[in-house]
C-alpha cells in the first residue's frame, strides 16, 4: 500500500514514519510512504497557503490553489489514479471506525489531506475528496494527528505488518473490549496475577477472558455490547471475540 500525506507541517509526520513498525514495513516494501509539503506548491512570493473566509468569521481557510497543485502533482506522478482514495480528516466528517480501517486496508493508495486553521476551501472537497472522516467527537487543532490515527489503524491490518494472531483477539475486532493482560512478575506491589492465568488450563483461561471482556464492555461501553451481541447472533456464535473479521 502507498500512503501520501499532504501537510503544511510534514516534519510532524516524519518521526512516525521513521518509527519501528512503520519503518520496518517501509523497509520490507509492504508500505510506501510519501510526505508532500503543501507550501512547496504555493506560487506567490510569501508562499501563502491560507486566507480569510468569504462571508467573514473567525480564523483562516486553507487556499484551494496550492492544495490543488499538490494534489495534481500526486495524481500525475502515480500511474493508476483509479486505485487512489483521497481522505480528508475533519471533525465534520463521518465517524471513523474499525470497520473503515478494514475497508481502507485493502486500497492500493491512500492520500490524506491535513487541514489547519478553520479547514480547507470547500471546492477542494468537492473536486478531490472521496471521504471526510472524523476520529471522534472532539476538536483537534490540526489534521496531522487525525491522519496519523487513521493511518495507524489502517496499515497495521495489512498482511505482514504485525502478527495476525495479535489482530484476531484484540479490542473491537468482535465488538468487545479486550481482557486485561499480565506479564512477569507474578506479584507486583502486592497485586497477584489471577490464578486462572497460571493454571495452564486453556479452556478455563478462555472462559475467564471472555467474561472479563463482557464485564469491561458492559461497564464502559454498553453500546458496543448490544452491537456485539447482535453481530454474534447473526453469525450464531458465542459473543466471546474469538472469531476474526468485523
Ligand atoms: Cl479528523 N480533525 C480535527 N482537526 N479534529 C478532529 C478530527 C479530525 N476528528 C475529531 N476531531
């Protein structure tokens, strides 16, 4: 998969792309990452990328021309543009979920536009953007962090990026939150690892973990519990999170 990110501050993203798991995926050729500085496509003397909004109001808006020039350069450089999906992370987008991550993980090329200020000129959305995604009901100061959140959720699902067993049992893959994890030492500050985990009794461990998943989900995300039971009924399986997929 290729990932292109358009940003006014690509240095924010560089550390992430150089980090261990992503760097390894890039080294292996599983991932290709491309950072594009939008400012390189501004043509005036001051390389202006923002301007006041028509109609008035607070803040600034990212100008259409530098963004369009940057987007055109990516499109003309990539051979198969039909294989490219353009994503604009914005708090006014549809809520991004694990289901979206799974859907996007099979794309050939994802392009992210990082907005700053009050956002980008609507005509860029109209002309170039395939989907607007929000990462939650709160407002971040810029699109870089939201883009990284989406990229991270997506690329780890690609074959060969992380061990597939890790993906099967984790939170949300079956709509339930994860069970608690323990590693050595057996006693830490007077707190002991639950006996069942030391028993070597795999069926018991599985039951214990399922119970903890349901308990935790009921306590903090009852909305997910209802949805998970619906999905499991559909599959006529036990709602214990052992099954892969959505
Ligand atoms: Cl995608 N962008 C920004 N700036 N804030 C957000 C967001 C995105 N999703 C939630 N808050």
